[in-house]
C-alpha cells in the first residue's frame, strides 16, 4: 500500500476503515466561490437516527449512519444503559424510518431506572450523567498501560494517509482503536462522540471489551465526554490531536488513564497516567 | 488597538469579547513533553451546569460557565422551550451546586408538552428535535440578507487577532455575532453549540432577536444543529471556518439562509441563499 506521494506505508492492519467512495456518505453539492465562480464539492452526509432499547425510545442522534448497529450498541454501553454482560439478541436498523432497535435477552435495569427518573427530572441526560459517574467508581483500568513514542509516529502517519471522509469532504471527526502501532478500527462521524461510540460498539461485538491493552486515537479535542466513554470501555490510553479540558485531565488522572494531547508530527504532551516510553 | 505584529486593527466594536485572563476559565496543568521534559500549559476549564426551567430539570450541560445566564436562555430559546414573547422574570445561578434556574412569568407550554411526552418517549432529546422542526415551518428569514466579501475579510482578521481562550489554551470553539463588518458578541465554549446558545441568549436579552440583519461567524464545522439554532433566532447569515454537512446545506436552502463555509483568508464557498456581494 502506498500513500499519495507514492511512499510505502505500514501494512494494512485495519479491520474497519473509512470508505470515502461509499455514495451514501457524501453528496456532491454545488455553490459559488469567493469570485462568484460555480464550484462543486463533496459534503459529508448527516442524518437523524432514533435509537430504541427494547421498545423504549432513548435518543435521536445525528450521524453519517454508516454503522447504525455499532453506534447504537456503543452509545448504550457508554451511557451505562446496557452492560458488558447483557446479551444483545438483535439489532434492527430501518433505513426508511431512520430507527435502530437494540434488543436484549432480559429487560435491562436501565429501563426501570429511566421510567422512574424521567417523571421527576424531565430529561434523561442529567440522569445519565449521574449514573455514568456512579459506574466510574468501580471501573478498573490497566495502570500498566504502555505507550511508545515510536508507535505514535507510526500510527499518526498511517491514519493521516489512509483515505477517509475527512480527506474527501472534511467536516468530520475520526476515532481509531489501535493495538500498539497497528490501527484496527477507524471510524468517522459528524460528531466525535459518535465515532468513539461506533468504535467501542464494534469492539464490544468482537469481544474485545474491556479494551485495557488498546489505544484510542481521536481527532480534535478531548472533553470530559470522550474520557468518560474511554473509561467506560476500560481503554488503556487516549491520544488526541488537539488539547484536553481540565475535567478531561482531572478525570483521566483520577483513573490513572494515560492521556496524550496535541499529538502532532513529533510533538506531544502527556497529561496523565500510565507508562510512557520514549523509544 | 494593534495585533501581535503591531498592525492597527479595526476599532473595538465588541460588546462582549473573550477574557482569557479570567482565572476561572483556564488552569495551569503540568505534564511532560515528547522528550520527557516537564511542561506546564493553560488548559480550558469544563464544568457541568444543570439547567432548570420553572422548577423542572431540563438538562446537564458541559460548559466553561462564563455566562450561565446567557447559555441557559439561549439554550431554552433554541430548543423552543421558551418563546421570544415569554417574559423571563429571573435567572438564578448557583456556582456551588452548579445549577441555573430560569423563571418565566407564566408556566411555558413546553413544560406541559414535556410532561406528556417523556412518559412515552423516555428522553426529551428526540421530542425536542421534532418540536424544533415544527417551529421551523413558521420561521421567516430575511431573504434580502446581504454579505460582502470585504466584511468577511475584515471580520476574520479582527476575530483571529482578538485575544481569546482559543489562542491561550485551545480545545475550544468560538461564535461571533456581527453587524456588517463589526463583531459585537464573541463567545467561546467547549462545545460550539454552547457558544452559539450564549450569543443568542445575550442577543435576546438585549432585545436584538430576531437577528435578521446580523451575521453569525462560527469556528469549525456547520452541522444541522448550528443551522437549526441560527434559524430559530432568524439569523441573516452563517459563516463557518470549516465545511457544512448535507443536512446543514439542505436546511439552510429550505429557509434561504445564506450559508458560507471554508471561509479562510481570501477563500470561501457559498452554499445557500441570500445576496452575496463581491466587494
């Protein structure tokens, strides 16, 4: 495999990678440029997807909708609405009515909780926040997580030269689950949180969660939400292209999660945790 | 006023501008760099803020929390939970318990709607989405909105050289409400949607909504959510530094909202609506 300059790049280790040629994920949109000349560009799609868990409507998400099944399962796991030991018996996506239904073998305890709390709180979002925080206290991360500088250089190069919707159309974020210097699952979406949910959903369905030996590389910034999702799935380390927020750093430190920011070319900042090896 | 190169820049027309020297908005965080040397950098704060409307808990937002009052009112307006003709009788922010309560003269009809719908739908997010779409059909935008290339150049220069949390710490998005080539309200937040909510909340409290004669400049991408908020406040035009999604373009076109993307230096793409003048 070669990149656009013809250089040979790392052997392809991707289990899932972006498919910028999928006609469902971009549209050609016409407009004019700064001189009034007609232009036509690729624009990333965005569609609503309403998620149901066992007949209960949970949320409407805006997504490119390439993997509604992984997104649904990842979201429910990361919101603590289903647990790693719940048996998922079916995932039905209906493209026409833009819904995805996740079914579990037994009713999850989340549904009973939600039923009670919405009567008093109006919206599940605040409730979920509290609930996810509760789960955190019991999460055990891999405090021996190791990250090598050389892996990071290799990963960044491979990810940046892999054909993607980002390179094709922009206006999108990416998330890549990596095993040492090997990128495995590379997903993109209009929201960074969706990309993370899809990666974790797929990893769960492949039996890889808890992800203690894996590194999650994310485009852009790291807010609390991304760290929370990573801790939920027991990820070994987070590497971000841009900077973190204070709450992201504090939460990572409380759980000794290895958190790297501003990872660009041969530079990076390590804010928290784990074992980092400069080799 | 001069920028960092000493050039004179536009007279300061800001009613609100970022305050990167506010010690509540950044923290000094220590870490190590790629060579293992200790570093200390400014990191943007992120805090939870739980919003109540007349005693009903609505949502918990993650924010830098510089303007909880504008954020609360802007969010409620943009979600169609309060209306421009509702009288806001009080906004109480409690820093210690991280809550903000918005009170209106009469109970808003939203609360009754929410009470009914949460029983069947579980979470208000899906509900709200439908509701906001309903409101759209009645929104009248300024189809004569005019945007001049020269304004855009002036705005971009002023905004980029104004001291900000972005320049200080990164990991943040900005939104600027402008009157022709004059930036008026420049807000930043860890989520772009919060920055937009704060700007619209403040504009509403100043009696400027509907914003038919104003331009909203946003950092980064334009997704459906941003266009929806802009249409809710009847903004004249949206200018984004990065690209739009298809749903953002489609929605802008349906309402003849002037939508400009990839506005960088002397380049831009015009995707939709309004009157654009190359002068």
